[in-house]
């Protein structure tokens, strides 16, 4: 049996970030390993694969400087753990939970396994509480609900980081004062991206409620696989032990999956789609499913993962599998971004599968579900008419089709578009939505009730209301 403190000298092989050891005994999968280089430098690793007498160890700090003959390994008898404490808010850590801001480690009473504990599905509370982000495109049409996992599908050069920071600044629960925290995890991002989030939190006065886990582009790539799990472990502690409502922002999941593919290739695993391992789905699910609420608890974990789609391809394995696991997605459109529309939220590919349970009477407003449905239907018609106009010319369109073209322009430039620091209430967003629908004939609005038309449509007579609402929001 493996003895506590027993040190194994020499390894069979070193391949990339992996170390292969023979002659071991009593080692467990996912166990933490202390690797000592020939010069005495110590690095952490974890067991990726194990048999009765051999183990594969993933080294977090990289294998540079290691030699098969002089490298030593000591198995620590427990999985990778990170410290958890409320005092970690306002601090910056690396992917393994070690301080990165030059300050000492906060006083923590306990450390927890980064893989978390499985939650009995029966103990989960169904997400129903509307979260107001202050962004009309999300609040009205793709509503975020407390305990939901709602990713942002983006592309290189699109403003996904600005949108995530805006949501973090503005997110609030209506008519409820709660203890709120943000846990931010960055994997493989550049220093300027990390600096942007820190500055954003500082300017908004929320930095003291933010814990940041950074594995930057110049850090070992294998550390990216640990970073989101470290962040989620702290988020679970704050939510389920401290009773806080935690918003977890994870960027960029594409970098995480690239690190996963790199390790799978080094291990000689049979590749699946585009070289990613066949267990990519279950690996992503092991993180996404850590969002939610407990039936007998007061806290919650809400996730906003960000992933950049290679070549803007939504059918790529990463966004494709993510869409199956999460409850919807916010898709950013490059064409709108190039036309100067912020946020460039695509009207039709974006959706929130929990939206219907978080809106309506008693939550937002009674007409909200019908207004959102009517906006989707009208904007879908706009897309068809634009395709027709590109063939026959806009002057050949019918009068009603021309009104739809006018609606589409106003919808994108006045409803979807708003300032980066413009925080609209749900009432302002719904009023603006009705103003957009007022462009269309009453006979075209078939998804709203007659009572709602009388209350919100028939009372609109002045087109300048749009500008007034926008000014009020600013």
C-alpha cells in the first residue's frame, strides 16, 4: 500500500504536460501529486489515469526542467482542493486558488474539492426569479432567471466582454434586496481583458464583491482546466453556505476546450469531432450543471459562460454541445456589430428556455410574454422581407412590407441598441417594445390580446416617446 509521505524517484516518460510513473501502489484517480524537479522546484499535479501499478500525472506548472531519472513524486492522498471563504471576495487568484494580487491567502477555515458535490435533483429549486440585466434585448426577449446557465455565443472581435461586464454591473432582482457576489474566471485570456474586467468592477463599485480566478494566456495551458472548477467551488460555498446569490462569469470556454483537447491528444485518446475527446459533452456538463438553487437554501448560482465560436460557426462542437446542456444562449451577430449596434444580440438565434417561467404577471408584467412573442414574429417577418427586397428591390414591396422594413430598422437601432452604461428598467424596455410595435398596423399584431392592445397600443400617438424613453434610461 502507498505510505503517507512516500516519495517515488524517477519517472518512466515525460510527454508535454504529462508525467508517466511505474511501480506505484494505492494511488487514486484525481489524486493530488507533489512533483519535485531536479533543481528542487515543487509543482502540483493530479492523477489523470491510474492502473494497479502505473499512473499518468498532469503537471500544472508544465514539465520544463524535469528529467525522467531525477524527478520525484509524492502522492498526497486527496484531490485538488481550494480554500473557500467570504474573505476571498475582492481578491485575485490564479487558477489553483493561490493569491495573484501580492497579498497573503485569506484566513480560510476549510478547503474543498474543486469537483464539487453532486446535488440530488430532487433538492433543486426550479429557477423562476427574473433577473433584470438592464439590457432590453435580454430582459424582454431572452430573460435571465436566477439559477440559470445562459451562455454568450460570440466571435473574435465581438463585444462579449463588454456585455458580460455590463450584466455584472447592472444585474438585480426586482423588489428584493439580496446579498450579491460575482465570481469571475478567465482562461487563456490576454492581460488587457483581465484588466478590463478589474477596471469595470472598480468603476462600478462592485470590486469588493468580486472574486477573480485568472489563468492568463502566458500561464500553463493545463491550468485552464482547473480554473473554472476552482471558481465554481467558491461560488457554491458562497451560495449554499453563506446564503449569497452568485453570478459566475466564465471566459473563454473555447480556451478551456482547447486545453482539454491538448491533454487528450497527449494521452493518445481516440479523437472525436474536430479532434476533441469523446467525453467533451460530459466534461462540459460537469461544470454547467453546477448552477442552480437548493429547495431549502437561500442562495443561488447563476452562470454566464462566454465562448468564442471558431469562424463564427454555431455548429462547431463547443457551442453545439453547450447549447444542449444550457438553458438557451445569447448569440452575438457580427453584421450588427459592424453596423455599430451595441449590444449586437441576434434577434432570432438567441433564446432563453426558462424565460416563460420568469416573466408575466407577478414577476415582470402581464403583457410581457405576448409582447416578446410578437417581437419575435415581427422580426422574423422582417428577415424574410429583407431577403425579398434584395431580389426585387425595396420599391416593389407592398405598403405593409415597407412598414415591416421600417419596424426592423427601428427595432435594431432603438430597441436592441443601447449605451454600454445605459441601465433600462423592465418597464422602460416594455414601453419601448410597444413603441416599436406601434409602427405596424393593428391588424398585424395577432400575438397580443385585445385588452393589451387597448391599454398599450391605442394610447400611443406620439412617435417622440421613443426618444423620451431612451433619454430617461440614460
